[in-house]
């Protein structure tokens, strides 16, 4: 899933990650903050499971590797940042659509009130039908966004957002594992498996095959043309300079920034569409009501 529609859950998880990182930095034994010594290298996943925090498979891999290498606090804070960025991504969309949704609900409510007028019996059902059609179209679009459907890539704003969201899991897992001390060959294979978009994942699998054969990461990623040119450039220069870990983080942050900008633009577009639809529903209800009243008035005057 590229988009997740539960920002509160991500914010709660981010707070838990920061809390555990703070405790570990303070020198507290993991058993004092909820971990079980018997869990071994899986102590952090067990700890968050006991706090009812759902971890993604990629996060479990990163936390196990970070615990083994003694870099758990840094990895926890990095994952917390990623969760907060994810939560912030959809907030503009939800807030921008609040007023148009209220307008539509009011229009539907008025249409049911107007149903008492004989000439307006069918009005609420017509309005409800329009709302359901629009809601179905919006749901289909957001579902396609969450899956990263290929047809979205040709759209100006949604395509940019889809591309960024497709790259981010790969970059997050690769940086998380590599910074936790996992060798590049192992980290890259697991990062490729974390990519949620099939078309990009297939290109990265080809690149990984070259990497496993001894090619450099820069040479291998030249085959993954769906990766943004900026991403490939940052990784290439970082690898050549011997600062690959920092380059992966900068590439991840750059994709997050572009995704946030695209999400803000998309929220304005969706809000405008919802607002226009809400206005049309309201106008339809108003004009239908007046037309019914005038029709009744003409009958009385005859």
C-alpha cells in the first residue's frame, strides 16, 4: 500500500518509537521499558507488539538489525520520522475536503426535508445517487493511488506522488538496514522486496541481480530507469564519495519533500472538485425546491 488512511495510528507509533529510543539513550535496560530478555534479537518487535503498535515487515527487519548492531535508538528515531511524514502526507487532503463534504451532507439533508413536498418525492434519491457516483469515483482514484496503479503515472500531480511513494519504501529499507550495519548486498535484496509497485520492483530486481554479480550500486541502478534521476544521482555520488549511508538518507528526504508538495497540490485539486460538486448539489436542491414551489403555486392560481 502506497497510501495509508490512518494518520493517528502512525502518529501513535511515532511517539512509541521516540519513547523507546529515549529510554535506550538514557541507559535503561530494555526490560524496564517493556521488553523481554527472552525475546533475543526480536526484543524490539516484541516490545512494540506488547504496546499494540503494528509494525511493517520492513520495520521488523530494520529493528532486528539495529538491535544486533547496537544502533537501535537512531533507527527508532528514523522510523518515527518516517511515520510522522506518512501521517502528515494525507492531512491536507482530509482537511481540504472537510468543508465540501459538509456542504454535500447539508444538501442531502435539505433534499430529504423537501421530500415532504409532493413534487419532491424523488429529489433525495436523485441527490443520493449523484453523491454515491461521485464517492465511488473518488474511492476508485484513492484506491488506485494506494496501490500505485501504472495509469496514474501519466497524470501530472498524481503521477509525481505515485512515483515518490513507490520509491520511498525501497529507500527507507535500504537506508535503514545499511545504517544498521547490514551488508549492502543483503540490504539491497530486502529493500527491493519491500517495493510495493510491481513495475518498479521488477526493474530493481534486475538491478539487484547485477549488484549481486559484483557490479557497483551506481552501475546497477542505471538499469532501474523508473527510479527518479535525482535518486540515482544522489546514490551514485554518495557511493563514489564513500558516503552512501548519508546519500541514501538525502535521497529519501528528497522524495519525501517532493511527495509532500505533490500531496498538497493534489489536496487542492480534490478539494476544488469536491467543492464544485457540493455547490452543484446545493444549487440542484435549491432550484428543484423553487421549481416545485412555483409549480404548486401555479396550480393554486389556476
